[in-house]
């Protein structure tokens, strides 16, 4: 009997090796290292696919993942669903973060442009090597380059153009350096721009600046309950390093907040002139513009819908519209936090997915959020993000209501399902 069992195990390993060689991920395996609420199941459905940023799911169950760095010269991975396995196909010769499906099209972004691919009736991309260029020549200056995007059902494309600066100082990230006024970066970056999904070769002249004063938005999603665009902003860094007379290391580790905003045409979130203090719950004057950690900002800056602890890097945002999860999750927001690098001397934090319950199109309480999935780092309180094994980045859901999470550190894709008790 032992010999027979050994032969079966050996055969299963051989089959697994063949599947991996063919580019097929193994059967989904429960991941017991990630903690999720009772009756939820989290499984690994693909691994080592590359630097997986945002992802999206087609109606037939195929998953498309954008890679931040090229793998074998390609920047998009198609995980084609074949029962319990996924066959991997790579295409697209550009790196980047943004990807989504709207109607019969797949949209994906590089750090300077947005492309569109058409699906056929079987949800296969008709011409993967020759997408249409719908937006081009966007600012990309080596800092906050990712062009995260969302396309709504009104044929509108919303693109983040991150500020190529920390705080719009005359000398970026330099102690005591003053801020430019007005900040010239806001002319073509530091906000969200709106374009048409129907036109080709658009750039700034054809677009509209939807929202400004946003240092860097990586997570964004259209909320059909409010008919508005929600975004998560990364707050500025290094307050104590650059202005130690006003901020202690501990204070700098805990502010500015990472903020969730409900944006509409003309929204101004205040960057670089202001920031939101997580502890004081106030909009403060930025130190590069005369702030001292005490002065409140007197200009125009929108209050966030919700504030989170500093430097956790909210990289993915998804409003859950499925029916699989319990009722409390319906129309609420999932946010994937990539994890911090600049909370020293405090431990680095984040590396989890949180849930924000919504009711009547707004959070149930101003500070009502909960950790939904935790343990991705596999290291408790890492001193450096390099010590974290996995870093959550993108979020997506399928037509059945399952949730998907990407990890751009090890290229792992997770599926979260729910088993009704």
C-alpha cells in the first residue's frame, strides 16, 4: 500500500510540473497564511506571473493582469480559465498599472498612454498585438508614474496623472526647501483627467481636468450609487526629515493620512498646499507653504470621505456590487494597501485589504473600516517593505461575486470566495 501511495504522489508531482511548464497554474490552493473572516475562503490561483498591479475579470471568467515591469517583453497577462486551472498568455509590449473592462473593450495603460482592445463574441481579444491608442503623451517624470484608470458606462475614461514631486518644493525632498507658488506641476499632473473612450490619440487639449490637488492616486473606482469617482490618495512623505523643527519622527510616521475622496468635476483635494492630519482630523497648512503642524489650512480643500493611517499606500479600490458575499458588503468599498516604507522608527505597516461599509451612498461612520484580509507580508511588523513576502495591489470581482487580489511582489493572484453556512 505504501508503494502504491508513493507512485500516486510521484505521478501527481509529474503532472504538476507538466502544467507549470505549459504555463498553466495549478489547482487553486487554500492559503492558510492569509486571515479572512469566517466562512470566507482565500485561494492562490496563479503565482510568479510578474509584477502584478491592477487586474480585471471578463464575463467568461478570464482574468487580465497589468504588469508594472515587462516579463519576456510583455506587460499584460491573460489568465484563461479552464475549469479549476488557468492558462497564462502574455501580450502588450508596455509596462504600467491600469487595466479594466467596460463593455466589449479591455483598457490598459502604460506610464504615458492608454490603449484599447476589442473583444469578440467569445471574449477573446481580436487583435492583441495592435491596440488602439486612445490617450497619449501624458506626463511621466520618474516619480508617481502609474496611470491608473477607470472607464464608466458613459464612455468616460478617468486617468490619474500623479505629481512628479513629493510636496512641490523648489528642491524636491530637501530639508527646509520652500514650495513653488502656484505649483506648476498642477497644470499637467497632480490630479485626475477625463477623456472619451470613443476617440483616438487624445492628450491634454482633448481632455478635461476632473479633479486637482491629488498628489498620487493609484486606487480609483466609479461608484454607480453616487454616480461619482472615488479615489484613494497617497499622502506626502518625510515631514520629520525635511522639517524636524515642527514634526517628530513619531508624528511623521502617523501623518499625513491616506485619504478616500468622493470626487466630482472641479474637486480640489488641496495638495501641495495642505494635508489631512490623521490624528487631529483637520486639514493643515503644509510646511513648504508656512505650516508648522499647528496652523490649519485656510484655502480650498475638500474633506476626505475617510482617512486612514499614514503611509500605508492604498493601491487598489473596488466597490463591491456582487451578491455572493453577505449583505453588509453590498456597495461597500474594498481597499488594498500596498504597505509602507517610511514609518521609521515605527514598524512598517499595511500589507492588507480593508473593507469600508457604506450605507445611503456613504460610509456608515466616519472612521468605520475593518481589516478584511491580513497576513500577506508573512512577517510581523517588518522594518522594511523588502521583508514583506507579498504586497497587495489590485482588486477585481467576477460576475459571480468572487473577489480577486493581486500581489506585485511575488506575482501572486488570490481568489476570495464565500461559503454560506
